[in-house]
C-alpha cells in the first residue's frame, strides 16, 4: 500500500461526507465514478440502482450538520480498494457503508456503495 493512495482515498470519501453534511448531492458527485451504483435496505425495502438516486435522496433529506463520520478501514491492492465508513446522526440516521473503489486515470473513484441503515 502506498501512503499517497491511502490519503487520496480519504480525500475521495471526504467529498461524500461533505455532501452529506451539506445535504448537497453535487458535492458528493466527485467521489463517485459516473457508473457507480448503490445497494442496501431501508427498512424492508431493497434500494438498488445508479448512484444518482443517492444524490437525489441527499438533496431531499437536506443538511446533516451534526453528522459524525469515520473511515474505520481501508484495504488497497494496487488499483482497487475497499473502505468501511461509519456515520452517526445523518439527520437522525446511522449508517455503515462499504465502498469499492478503483483508480481511474490516477484518481480514486467509488464504484459501489453498499450500506446498512441501523434501526
């Protein structure tokens, strides 16, 4: 693992977290590859589809100024990575996210977000 890759991944995830804090999907957008997807459950309902649905939900959900988030794990192998992020008080919600990332043209991008919404 290269320290520079670790720092770039933290920066990429930072766009996602800043977008959550501000309630703005467009702030999240630079973190994700244009073909990224999202999967998880909201109660009994399965949420699956293009990442645009996250941006839309985030815009509707609004700012989360009290959110507390931490990147708790990153595993990197050359041009691929997996990251685990814990977020609490995202407008009252608690999430665990797993991101798969890929290095595209020298930049780390999230390809997939799989989440668990804690009850």
